C-alpha cells in the first residue's frame, strides 16, 4: 500500500513543484484580480461538478468486476454530458463566468470519472504520470497566454489544460467513445446508489461550499483585493494538500473498498507514525517562521497573502490528517453523518462573517479552529460506527 502512496506522492510532488515554481512567475505576470477570478470560477465549477457526477464516480472503485467498473464510468460520463447540455443555455444567459465555470465543471467531472476507473484498476503509476502531465499543461498554457496578453489568460489556460487532460485520459485508458449514451442506465445507477447520488451529493455540495465560502466571504467582506490575497495563499497551500490527500485517499479507497478497517486504530496505525506527526508539526512551525520569505518570493504586493499562508498551512494539515476517516465515511456509506457535520461547519462560517466584525487574520484563526472541530467530529463519528459494526457482526 505504501509503495502506491509513494508513487502518487512522487507524481503529485513533481506536479506541485511545477505549479509552485510557476506561481512565483505568474504572480508577477497577472494581477490579484486575475487570481480572484480563477478562484471564483473554480469554486462554482467544483460545485457544478458535484451535481454533474452525483458523486457516482466514487462507486467505480467499489465495482465487483472490470466490466461493471467500465459500465459505471460510461454512465457517469453520460450524466456529466447531460448536465452540461441542460445547463448550458442558463450559463450563457448568466454570462462568461457562469459559462466558463460550466465548461470547467464538465472537464473536472470527466477527469474524476476516468481517474476513478484507474483507481479501480490499481494503476497508480499511470495516475502519477497523469498528474505531472496535467500540471505541465496548466503551467505552459498560463505562461503562453500571459506572453500573448490574452484577456483572463490565467483562467483560460487552466480551463483549456483541464479539457486536454480529460480528453487524453479518455483516449488513453478507456478508448474512443463507441457506446451510445444510455440515460436510462445512468439514472438506474443513481437510483441504486442513493447514499452517493442523494446524500453523498448533498454532503459534497455542503462540504465544497464550506471550503470555498471563506474565499467568497473574504471578497465580499474585505474587498476583491483581499479576496485575491486569500486566493493566492490558498492556491500555494491547498494545491499540494489536496493532491497529497487525494493520493492517500485513492490508495486507501482502493484498499478499503475491498477490506474495511475494523477499528479506529487500524485506520491510523499503518499510516501515521510518530515521525509523520513530528514532520507535520515541523512544517507548520516553518510556515510561521518563513513569512518574510513568502513575501520575498511572491513580491511586495502580496503582504497579506504571506501572513495568511501559515494559517492556511495549519488548516491544510488538519484536513490532511483527517483524510483516512473521510475515506471510511464513503466506504461505509456514512454520508448522512458527514452531511450533518459539514452543515454545521458551513453555518458556523456564515455566522462568523455575519455576526462579527473581525480583521482578515482573526477570521482566518477562527476558520482553523472550526476545521479542528470538524475533523474531530468526523473521527468520532467513524469510530462510533466501527464499534457499532463490530458489535453487530456475529462472533
């Protein structure tokens, strides 16, 4: 298992290195407003992607046979395409932001579907190479569009790269689309996996909303410039966090989809040694010690971003350490529990900005504390479910 994690971490690490290095250049080629626009489109696209896939791509690694896994991937692809076509007239009516968000949502939904198929196959080396190639494409297109002075080049470079990545995945691992789309079969899949299509979709929408709400609230409360500063700090921190946690989650999902862990200790013990915990502490401490280096690397216009970054690192580390429990939630079909926890998280964030008048850094500290509470509740919920399952099993 750890060898597969290492493969994905190596691929993700290389991909993130490319993107982090590119940010040192892109932060000087694009304005904070450009980063704010990209972050806004990404947030809308992520929400739309959840609806487009109905979280059914997460059922692919649970398939009993390769044929079922492929058939499920085809059905999820059909749902993504149907959602795109139905929503396109409304998106065009609402404007460029909505339209570009919908295109990005389609690309993300298809990529998630095809990568889930690779997770089912255990093709982690291919996934690793894919992450590197996608990152290289994003960086290259954003740099080219900057040199060509393309309007909103940061956004369009990202969208075009994601489209190329999705198409390449389809052609490389599932082949050309030969089967006629079957909407009836796709809806039947959604009906048979309601814990994903209904509760899972609701939970993911709330979870994504809770994740992106701070960006939107920072922008609406403190202005677009502050929103851009928050977005830059978030991009630098959360890109490696999400890909690292995603690598870990994919391997665990592949493993636990076939053999569920029996105790809370069996979730953490194989993965998090004392050295890992010490390493996490050291990373957080270094983030606070290196604020001046962040400012020097990004440029003088990113002063607030350099001060927000250590707090983003704390938040990201809390999320990363909770990843195994989030995987078990999906494997055990506990999305109802996670939905309630994420609703409480979203409500708390909204109340924070609605009822208090705090500075951006203070608001960020509150967000970190809320994240700690959220992760603790998820771990407690999973632990309770595992103990109850152990009691119910015969013998």
